[in-house]
């Protein structure tokens, strides 16, 4: 089982979270940075744990930060993926002006394209704005993480070869639109994720979410789709390998 998007460096003890995940049957996780401080923390953790898949990038919430040091880091480190990157237009005003968000996203897509790295994408109220940008980089592949759009909104991204990350929100009985999307998606387009500690599960509030909760995401997704957890687990593992490479399922080594 693979947690395709989380933030180990935002947890009080990321190393304990790796062990707990392993004990819960989660073989590996992709841990993502979002600004310079978190990217450096992600790099330090990945050096202590060889084999830990990691993504570096500048999140749209931090789009007014300098982008050049992040681009430099991507070139030097060649991480598993570029992320967390994307667009966020929620709020008035949004966290950063759209033209600045677009410039930062495109600069990172250029590097992903050149280095042939997949991307982990954040989109909030921004799928219509995101689509034409991704279309300009047809060789780049990635995943829409913690996606909650409608199937109609998501379909053109599937046509581009993007995968969809299903988070712990699927465990909430009232997440009607997400459950509808999870049923409609082809199994070969789905990744599991916790986005720990940011996205809650039914009965588990965001600061307490850990990659070790991923089996609950798997169980809820399998139930919603009417498929066995074993089938969904092996398919999502295979999807992760296809996108992020053969080493992505671990093992994550201890220090
Ligand atoms: Zn995230």
C-alpha cells in the first residue's frame, strides 16, 4: 500500500510516522515539500531514510516566495517528483495573485518536463485554469492530489494521462460528490493518499491524521466502488509504480 501524498515533515515525529505506517501495512509514502523550509526538511529526512520517496516544490499558497532557489533545488536533487505544486483560487483574494501562481507553476513544469519528473498537483477551485497549463506540457505526467472535482471536470485530466489521488475525505458518508467521482474513475487512474496531517477522516481530525490511517482510506474506497480491498490495493500500487517509478514502493531504510 502506498501513500501517494503526505507531509511527514509537518508531523511532530515523522520518523515514528514511517514506522507506524509500516506496521499498518503501508509500505511506502511520498512526502512533499511546499516552501523552502519544508523542502529542506524533506531533503534532510530523505537522507536519513534512503529509499524514502520525496517531492520538492513551491505550493501556490507560497507562490509569492522566491522561485529560483526551488528550481535550483529541483535541478540539483532530482527528487522522486515535483510537488506540491498547482493552483489555488479559493478565497477572495486567493492566497497569491493568479498571474504569479501561473508563473511559478509553469517554471516548475518546465523543470519537470526537462528532467522527466512526475508532478503532485494541488488544485482548489482551479481545475478550469489548471487544464490549459498542463496541456502545454504534454510529456509531463502526474496526479491531482486530494481531488474533489466532479467526474466531468476531472475527465480531461484523465485524457492527459493524469491520475487522481483519493484522500481520507472518502471515509465521510456525506462526501457525496467525492464518492460519486471515486465510483466513476477507472481503477487504473487512482492513487491512495492521506495528505497527513492535513485532510481528516471520519472521526479523525486533521492534525492527528497519519500515513498509518491509509488502510481506512483503502477500505472506504473499496466499499464505495464495490471491489475487494486487495484488488484496489494492488491496482493503486501498480499505478504508483507506473507514475513514480519501480523503487517507489520501498523499502524505506532506517537511519
Ligand atoms: Zn499536501
